[in-house]
C-alpha cells in the first residue's frame, strides 16, 4: 500500500495555476517569434495575417472545448492520453502517449529553449545561431528541468508569475501600439500596403496558418497535470476554455498593435530584432530594452510550462504498465513528489531534439533531405491524431447532448483536417521526410507496447 502511494502524484495545483498553464504555455514565444514569419508568408498583407491568427485561434477554442467535455468526465494522469485510452482504446492511447513523449513535447521544448536564447542574444547583440546562442539554449533547457524536477510547487508558482509578466509587453503593445498607429496613420498604411505582391492569398494563408499554429500550440499539454489538479473534472475544463479565449484575444490585438508602430516592410527586414525595435519605437531605448527583458522572461515561462509536461511523459506511460522499463519510470521521488526518472528521460530527449533543430534549421544542413521544421510539423501531426478521438467520441458518448456529442466534435475534425492540409501546402516534400522519421520513432515505440486491445 505504501509503495502504491509512493507512485501517486499529489493534488497540488488550483484553477489559477491551470489557467496560467494554458495561457503561460501558449503565450510566450510564438507570438513574437512567428509574427515576422506571418508577415513574410503573406507578403506584408496584414489582413491575411490577422485572418490566420483568427482561424487557428478559433480551431484551438473549438478543440479545447471538445477536450473540456472529456476533461469533465475522465481523470487519470495525462489528459489527452487518458481521453484516447477511454474513447479509442489502450493501443491507440499508447501511441499518442509515445508520440507526445518522444516527439511532440520534447521537440517544442527544445525549440523554446533556443527561442529564449535567441532573444537573449538579440538583447546582448550576439549571433542568434552561433555557439553563444546554443550554449544559452542548453542552460535554459537544463535550468527549466532543474526547476521542475527539484521543486514542482515552485515551478507552478513561477508559471503563474511568468504568465503575468508575459502579458505586460503584449498588453502594452496591443493598447499603446493601436493608439499610436491610429494617430500617426501607420496602422492604416500597413493594412493597405503590400511589401511583396507576388505572394498569393491562398499560399499566404496556408503558410501563415502553419506558422501561427506554433504560436498557439501547447494548450493540450496543460491536461498533463490533471492528476495533480484539485477538483480537475471541474477546474480543467474551465482552464482550457478560459485560457484559450484569453490567448486568442491577446494575440490578435498584439498583432494589430505591432503594425501601428513599425511598418511591415521594416518588420520583415529586421527579422529577429523587429520586436525589440517595435518596443523601442514606443518607449525609447531604455524603456524598450526593459520591456524586451519581459519578452525573454515570457519565453522562459513558456519553456517552463513545456518542461512541466515533458518531465511527466514516460511516467504517464509507465503508470499504465506500458513503455520501456515501466517499473523504473513510474517511480515518484518521496521528497519532491516528482517522477524523477521520467524527468531525466524528458530532458535527455529534449536535448536530442535541440541538437536536431540546430543541425536542420540553424546551420548548413546536417541531415540532407531529412531536414524539417521541428517547431511546426509535430504540431500538425498531433492535430491528425486528434481526429480518431473525436470520431469515437461521437460513437460512444451517447448520453451527451447533440451539441456536445456531434456538433463540436465535427467542427473539431474540420479544423484538424484544415491544419493538415495547410501543412502539406506550406511544407511540401519536407512533410514526407518528416513522416518517415515519425514512422521510425513510432515503430521503435511499438516494441514497448504491451497493450493487446
């Protein structure tokens, strides 16, 4: 009995922490990191860019609401894996869990470590792809692991405080940028002028949607703490829906505010320094630099939230008696109430993905044709994996209302299919090479699948 209790996670997080996780994991880097990518993809067409933010935001809200329905009914140890297990079956749930543990969460975590280092280097005037950036990225990766592994409660408090910190630059830009832009005419000018007229609307919207997907992604990781969330069947659905709405509104108004202080042409040309330039245009060199520090803290806060989910990956498989050496990975440290072995695996696999991201995207390609954007394609794969869950939800959940059983899952499926199609158009042949790597990793996982149904 004592051993069983030793392997159980305590209820230590409340509703505010859960909402902060949804907002904190999503908001942080993507809105800064991908804003310039959206402008490039659309040729400076602000209207198409805003449309992309709205489309993906709407898909996130719809999917989060559908998962909120499941969250109000089921509770185990890792959100989306739980739902896949109950709705589709244990075999499918295992592969969803294996994908999230080995590809999705660690790939995003590694990118966030680099993005945090990227903006640190921008602040210091250093190269964003060289040895200094990668050294800082490794430090941030290890630091976030240490915070989560040694003190999960402190990590939760940091998540709340960093969420507040990261909203400061976004709200300031959204409000002041919009006012300034309307007064000086910059907003109207950016809405009416195009930088690159050769970009088609169709191609621009698809490429923008995939880029924006990174900025919105991560909300599903908040479901990984449902076993540690007080009254999770009530609080997790609230956190998913409220958090998603907050994110969508903040993103759209930030993007509009940004176009009020810097021309789209300058933002595209400035690249990684565009965000700092925008804040300096409003608040001067000193004020802009200070607020840019908040941007860096915002990225680190997102990294912390992702690492929180990353450290629990192997534990969520092992507690079901599945995956490699489950007896080892399901152990909980008595002092910290953390799955220590699972956490070690999480930071190791994240480091491997960081190495891949560097070799595939930041230097002369190391992997030939097998170089792809690990910040975007794993996200689209997850949307594809949602589809069977939504289909089986409609088949099995017979006691739900028509709206909850059919309308929301159907809308969720349409949204997921749109994301998959957008990825194919945006990334082309790179999707095929990514899927080969995906198949190999999933094939390795099949050797540790102990489920029979």
